[in-house]
C-alpha cells in the first residue's frame, strides 16, 4: 500500500473511533503454570484516539517480550462489546479452584459499566461462557494483528522435538493451555522434550478433545485422531 494511502487509512480509522467513550473495551490477562510465558495479554480498547487491538507476550525472569498492535473501527469495538455482554461479561462471577493450570483475568468496560472476573482453567470448566468470551476477544485480536509465534523460535535444537498432527474434522489447537495459531493439519510444531497436553476443538464447534503426548528431543511425534 502506498505510504499516503496507508496514512489516510489510519487517519480514517482513528476518526471513526473518536466518538467512542475512552476506556471502553475488553482486556484478557493469561498467567499460570501451563503457559511458558510470565504473562500474555490480549486487549481491544479505545485509547489514544483510536480503537486498538493488541497482544503482548512476556517471558519469565525478564528475558524479553513480543507484541503486535493493530487498528479497528468503532463498529468493531461495538460489535465485540455486544457479543461479550451477551455472554455475561458484566455478570459472570469468579470461578477458582486450587492449583489451576491457567488463570484468566477478564476486564470489561462499557460506558459506566465495568466488571472484572478471574477464572481458573476455563478450558476445563463446565460453563462455556468463559471460554466463548475469551475466544471472541482473542479471535478478534489475532485476526487483526496476526499470530505472534515466539515460543518455538526460542528453542535450541538440543531442547525440542516436533509434533505432526492430523484430525478429522479440522480443529484448533491448544498446547499446555496456550492457543496455537492455525488449524490442523500441522506438520512442524516445535515443542520442548517431555510431556504435553493437547486440546483439539473442532472448527465447526464442539467440546475440546484432550490428548497427552510425549515429545522426544530430535524426533517427530505423529498424532492422527477423529474428533467424534
């Protein structure tokens, strides 16, 4: 895109969002022992005169962080807030239990309404509204800014093996509680050697299917499944 056209596009998006109330939006914060990051944040919010979608992934012990930012329109933000409000974003309660694998903090604001909820292991919980809310926000962010695949790039050859994955039907993948970009089939997923928990969710909808696999360093582990 020519530089002038690109600048005009950014200005148009910022102008369309100018009437949105400052601070409106949704912010997700993921922590917990199942994620290799110290913290992962997904957010869609009206800030600095525009509707911004962003993802930020921080490694533990200050070893660095990676993030991406994109612009959305006021209508995008309004549609997202309509969707999460319908899922109970302002009424859901904390759902916690001992020794969680993943912890999600969900902060939602719309005008005078604001609500924060903490949910442990929503991917394993009985109430699908938490999962649906998280997926709605995360999906819009990743659609806007693209995936930020950093974990596999940090591994040394002597630390990882490969996973080859096929499923019928196609499915999205979560590894150790962390969403993986794309859908099956997947041919070269790099993982640290050892045990990993995979959750495959059919693209057309349905409950996640859980598989425990062990990846050998320097080798390829193949998994072919039917999601019934």
